[in-house]
């Protein structure tokens, strides 16, 4: 594509960037001006998309923080529940302990029955990681 004479754009690059640019120009087989023009036009055309990527990265980071917070809360609830279960179990007589074990076994069966295929795969992966 031919470009009419327009205002000249000039810029400076550090030595490392200049060397990378020089190699890019040689590899492309184009002139330095053509490569610079294509880079500027590409940036102009894709600027909005590049901005949305930055937004997506920020959103991803926020989501990760929220996920970590939820996991921390779940761990706290699990610890509190385990503490109460241990306390209750330690204060029971043998009949109560047998009933507790049966209730626990039934709860495990109910939870396993509700786990989806995807969740089972994740559980298996996590179990493999422990080895």
C-alpha cells in the first residue's frame, strides 16, 4: 500500500530494543520504515483489545483473591467443625461413639453421591498430587 507524504514520526529506543528491532527488520525482509509503520498501525488497531486484556488480567487477579479468601474461610469452617466433632467424640460413651461413626459414614456416602464427574476428577488429581 502506498502512503502519501505525511508528518514524520520519530522515536528513540534503548540499545537492546534497537538490536531486537534490527533483527526483526532483517528477518522480515522489509524496510525499517515498513516494519515501524506496521507496528504502529497494529498497535492503533488493537489498542482497545490490549486495554481489555489488561482489564481481564485485573479481573483474573481479583477473582483469584476472592477464591483464596473463600478457600481460607472453608478451611476455617472445616477446622472448627473438626474441633467440635473431636470434642463431642471424646466425651461420648461407646454407644455414642458407634452412632457417631455410623453418622459420619452415612454423611461421607451422601457427599460422594452428590459429587459430579468433574469434581471427582479434581479430587483424583488432588489425591495424586499428595503422593
